[in-house]
C-alpha cells in the first residue's frame, strides 16, 4: 500500500509534482528562450541562421530545468528529513514533451516536422534518464567528479550529442526543401522522383556564414587566392557544401573516431590524414588541392571552344596566367557542379547556385567592382612555357599553341615532321638547335604519333642538319 501524505497518497502527490514541474518547464523554457538565445524559436522554422543553436536549446533546456528542480527538491527533502528524496527527472521531462506536443498540434505546427520533433523529445528524455542514472544518483557518492571532462567517454558523449543535433537539423531542412521544391503530386498522378534537393538543398550561403569563413580561414590562404577571385569563390563554395554535409558536431565525432581508426577524413574540408585534423589544418590542405583542381580546369578551358573562339580569353606564361573575367565567370557558373566532382567524386550534384551566391558575396566585399582581366601567379603549362620564354601564349585548339600577340605566321618559317611516334619531346630537341636571341617561336602544333609543326620568326640553321632529325622546311 502506498504511503500517505496527510489524506493524499504519496504516489498521487509525486505525479502531481511531476505534472507541475513539466508545466512550469514549458513556461520557463518558452519565456527565457529569447534571453538565452537571440534567434530562439519553438514553433518557427528550423532553417534559420541559428538552427542548430535552436535545436540544442530545445533539447537541453527542458532536461536541465527538470534536472535542476529535481536536484533541489531531493536536496530539500534530505535537509528536512535527513534522507535524500527519490524524485527522478525523466518523468517530468517526458511530461514536458507531451504538453509541448499537444500545444504544437493544437496550433497546427507539428504536421510537417514530426520526425525532428520526436528526435528532439527522445534526446531530451535520454539526457534526463542518463542524469537520473549517472548524475543525480552519483552526486551524493562522487560529488562533482561525475562531470570530469578528461574522460574519453565524456568527450564521445558530447560529440555524439552535437552530431545528433546536426542530423536533426539536416533531416528537417531536407524535408522542408523537398516539400517546397516538389510539392504534392496532382490527383491521379505520380510525381517522378527528383534528387535535386539532395545534399545541395541545405547549403548555408548566408552573409553571416560566409563572413565567418572569411574571418577564420581567409587570411591564411596562399597569395594566389587574393589575386584570383574565382579561385577564392571556388574554395569557399566547396567549404560551404562540406560544412553543411559535415556539421560541427559530426566533425567532433569524426575526430574521436579517427583516433581509433574508424574515420579517415576530418576537418571542415574533409581532408585525409593519419591523425585528426582541426578545421584550420584541413582548410590549408584543401587550399593546395583546390589549386590543383583549378589548374586542371584552366587547362581544359584553354583548349575548349569557349576559350579559342575569342581572341584574348585566356593566356599563360611560365609564372602567371591571365583571363577575361566575365567570360571565365560565365563558364564556371555553368560548370561548378562538374568541377566540384573533382573534390567529391560525383558530377551529378546541382550545386551551381552555391558558387553564384558565394561569388556575389566576394564581389560585395570588393564594393561590387570587378576587374576586366584577372592575372594571378601560377604555372599552368610549364612545358609549353619553355617554348615561348617569357612571352604570353594561348591555345588555338586542343593541339596548337601560339604566341598571344598574334604574329603573322604567313611571314614565318614552318618546320614540319610527320611520322609515327612523334611527341612534344622532339619539339624540345628541335628548339635547342634552332633558337637564337633573334628567333622567336610563333606557333607549335603537336599531334601525338602523327605530326609536329613549329612556326619560327626566322631560321638561322643548316636545313640538312634538321633533315637528319626528320624535320622539313615547309612554305605556307
């Protein structure tokens, strides 16, 4: 038989106390949210700038409130009766979520977010249950030692909590994006499946987020990133996508798992390393890798019709490259998703809008001004650069490279070699023989295993010697 407290059974009294604590928790959490977090909301959308902070508050606040109240109640009971009380925080926390769910449902705020709401409730109740088992019961025995942060287990619990917060936010964001983009199928029809929302639908390109990237990582980037605004926008676009795919909580968990060999990529840019990387370390490694990606894109672009159809779209030397900003901007805005495939190993993601928004932010940082022509350090075609010395060169097509200032090749001397097994190395051998201080290379065409053509401004060399090497002088 249950003990009585006056005329009221003790079990009934405990149930009433739990209900009162839960109801008070709803009022306190909702009232003090705006003071604890400026962007706090209960029924508002998850995809605001402070979404993860909002979720964390919604999970932790009711648990902490109930835990504190229970600790105080048990302590007060112990002070009055010489024996600690037996109240548990799990029950009022569970009642809190029942009350809150009823409020949300009555205001029609729950129908499109049941999954994330249940995850929040589960985590909150789990925290209270863990507190009952390992904190409230252990405080009397171990004191504050139960909060020792040097414990690997404690670090793993914190990392797992933030990871789950990130997952909750991502689940809801993708759900809302799918609803917003896809909508409901018309009556009697089945909507075709679309993956446009996957991954790229949740990338945060807000001014606040991009400014934080610039402040944390921008000053440590190589000087080339300051010279080439499209390369800089490429770097921060990839960072925004990777950060959205691996929120801070997930990265914390990865660093812990990396110590045990269960994760190979860590940091905000997901770089491989034998040890856990900080966000700053991974950004520095990624900066070098993305420069290589950009070099590959410039090589492909230089030989494409997009570049060769114009007279001065892009040019190179052994030390720097130069391109028309608007032409290159148009190209990368159309092809960013394909270029991002060099980083994430798939070219099927629709992420072009991310680059456009990041580039717009970079241009705003420069007062909305852009240069007509970008010039940046970098040796994109080192082999071909040796043929032209310090002069700028560009590509006529995929096999033909010429001097950038467009000399009159009809006035030059053409040397031709047509044979199987021909290669660019034979051009190097030829130029070591024929080049003089007065001789300039105007054009070189290399068709591997078929033909070689070299156009010189003049020829001061014995043609018989060239004939021994298989070269012929041709008139054009």
